C-alpha cells in the first residue's frame, strides 16, 4: 500500500518524467475491479483529460495528486502507477491508462483496493471524502508543521483506550501513516502494537514523536520501503526492520525471533522482548 514514503517518492519521480507532457488518450476501467474507486464516471476521463498538459505532482499523506491544467488526477491506497517508455511492455490488464503525445504512458493497477480519481478543479469544493480532505488538510510528518506540540495535541482524552497501532493508523490522526510504516516506528520506539496508549508514558510519547519524524524521513529519502515499488516497478531502498521480509529472523537488538500475528484486520510484526 502507498503510504507517506511511497507517495513522496512517486510524486518526485512523476515530476521528473511526465511533467510537461500532453495527454493524448485515456482509458479507465478497462479491467473492472470491484475495489477500484473512481471519482464520477470513468468513461468520461478521456474527454476530461485528453489535450491537457501535465503540471506538478504533489504528495499528500498516502496520496499523489497530479495537476493537468484545470483538472486533477489522484492515486491513493493500493493504486500502483507505473511509467512506460515502451508501450509494447504495458500489460493489457489495468484500471487506468494515460498515454502521452510522445508515445509514453502512465498506467495504474489496483492491488487490493485503491482510488483512481480524475476531476475538474471546479469539483474541489464538492468533494466530501474524509480521506482525501484529511490528506490535504493535515500536516505531514515530513514537514515542520508536524512538530512536537502538534503531536501532543493528538493525544486526546479518549485516545488512552486505543492500542498504539490504532492510535497511529486509524481515525485519520496522521493520514498516510498506516499499518506498513508503523511496524518499524513502534519497534524502534520499544512500544508493542497492542499496548494501550494510556500505558505510554510522556517520555515514551516524546520518543515516539522523534521516531516517527526520523523513520519516515529516512524511508522517504531512500525511495520508500523495500516491500513496496516505485514508479518504475523497483523496490524502495529502505530496508524494513519488521515486515514480511524479516519475520522469524533474529531481532537486531536482542537476537530473539521476530514474530507476527493478525490484529485489527491486518498483520503486526514485533519482538516480544524489545517491545512491551
């Protein structure tokens, strides 16, 4: 899934590849997917976007939004955009195909679920999707606006009942920080994903803030996580400490075997000696 490090990486790569290109043809929903979410009618995307020139691409939480003159294109969640210089290499199955006038293309497929939006900028005031609005309104941990004071404000009266995983990855407290990146963050903070936030001391909470900032910055600067792929289909350069790649291997801190289990509809990874 695209989270903060991947959206940052893909937006940067889009600015280096498709910025300035003109869209010549768009095909949406060629391969129907039950959990591909479009804004409006995907059959109208060609009329909406053809002839438009690509502007800047921006990363907002786990979403990438691309300017196309007076229109916008957005990818989020499990939407995987790929850039192709050779159209012969494009797979026939896809959920969004954008061809440019120089014979290159941006092609997007959905993994489990994901959003593929195209809309006129006049529609911005009508969008009431909480995930889209939250991604654009709340500060990213990669920015200075996400400071210690702001992070402390997230710890409200009711948050003590939540587990550490629920606190970080639900309720749109920190859009784009999901079940993927939180594994290393909690591991480096020494906090078990199931621990209640009421049991997290003020000192631990401040350390959690530092770890969020440092870990996400490292992930972003290294091109995303090695469990996810970039615009060219290459894995990120950040080597995850806790993921499907490291489960059942020795913990780098204590040597004890890393574990995994299902929790809150997803998988958590942890060291039961180093996280409590």
